[in-house]
C-alpha cells in the first residue's frame, strides 16, 4: 500500500509541476514523462494484482534492471529541471 501511495504522490507532484509551468514545451514534456512513468507503474501493479494480463513492464524505481532504472531517473531529472526553471510558478 505504501508503494501505491508513493506513486500517487509522484503523479500528483508531477501534475502540479506540469500545470504550473508557463512554458508550453516544459509543461508538455513534464506531463508526458510523468504519464509515462505513472502508466507503467500502474500497469505493473495491475499485473501483480492479477487484473491485467502479464506484460514485461518493470516497476519504475524498483526494478532489478539497470537500464530501466537509469532511464527513469534521467526522466525524473528532466522533470526536476523543468520545475526549477524560472518560468514555473510553484510557490
């Protein structure tokens, strides 16, 4: 349950970053990255629970593979860079 809550918090924080950014490209970029990671996580959780058919998607941030973890961390770094941009009004 804790992992699900953390992914929901990640989704909400990313949505907040995307909605409060004045730059259209930054908004779409961060929304796309957050959607990509969130959909992948919720598909994986659905497979584990048994409500979705088996797929080969790893759980972001928790997978044993190095490539998936590296790409996911780089994508989150891009979202953090968008949030630090002067044109994003998060305050």
